[in-house]
């Protein structure tokens, strides 16, 4: 039998430090890449679904875009740039065909059925609009597999299946298109104990457990990071 698929926990209110640690680490960040892609596609109005404390939203004004950030976490919303509102991606409080782009970065694995928020994203996109998502692979960072809780466990939206899931929703009669850009290489190097402990904290360990686990690693340690961006364009018809 296949392994069970479980939506990833949402601990942004109960343990916000785990998520916020990521912004403090010296590592490549997906948000500038997505911001640049949306600008290239001519987006002017962007809906950032599950936007957290605003890592994408803060980049968009300098690229000529207006952004509304949505998140269900009150803790993250308190830290996010305005405008921002509390909302669930499965039921967007936005009119049909009203925005140029929707981003859902590292958030769709929280849904039992990610096709629901993806369908909502397609609904609110104008014809020709862009949807952007990203997700890690189950086998990302294998060098620390022995330290990360539930490493390799399936979620509803892993990088291995992300493009197919998006394509199952973006099937408009006028010709929606879906493209995928994968990453697979030594993108992150854990340089010292503080960096390693922070990285392990982001991946689910408590502060104390992360420090203890980091002390067992032979540093510096390059990590093979695997995952993908998925971009979908709603048909212009």
C-alpha cells in the first residue's frame, strides 16, 4: 500500500519561531525569483495566498505591483505588510477574474486537497493571468534525513507531483498552460553550528533538539535541495 498522505501541520500561531527562523538563515530564497517572474509576465495586481509575514509581498511594490496578502494565521498577519487580510485559500474573498497573479508559495501542502485552493486561484485570475506555486520534494536534503522528523513522508503537495496537481485544475478550454522549473543541487551549505541549528529548527525540531542535532554534524555540510516552481497561465479566452 502507498504511504498515507497527511497535510502538513500549521503551527504559525503556536510556534511562530520555527517559521520565522527561515528568514534569518543565509540561504537562497525563492521569493525574489517568483517576484521577478510575475513582473516579467506583466502582473500589476497580485494575491499572495498564505503569504505569512510578507517575504514575497515586500518585494512587489519596487517591481511596480500591488499586492493583497492573505493568511489564516493572526500571528503572521500582525507581521505582514499592508494591505493584508485573514482568509483561507480554499475560499478566497475576491471576485472572479479580478487579479493579474496569484502566488501560493510553500503553502499548498497544508490542504488535504490542494486542488481546492488552486481552483480558487484560477477563479480569481483574469484571462491571461499567472498562478505561481512551489514545494520541496520529499527527498530534499537527504544529508540530514536521519535528523528530521518524518523526513520523506508524503504531503498533499510535494515537488514530485506538484506540476501534475496544478495541471489537473488548469485545464481551461481556451488553452491553459503549465510549466515547471525544478531545483536539484547543493543549494544550501550549513556553514556552522548556528546555521545548522536554525535549518533544523525550520524543519521541525525544537530549539534544544536542533542545537543537539546540529552538534552531531560534520560542518560545513552541503545539502542537496530538491523541489520546484510551478507556473500556470490562465487561458486568455
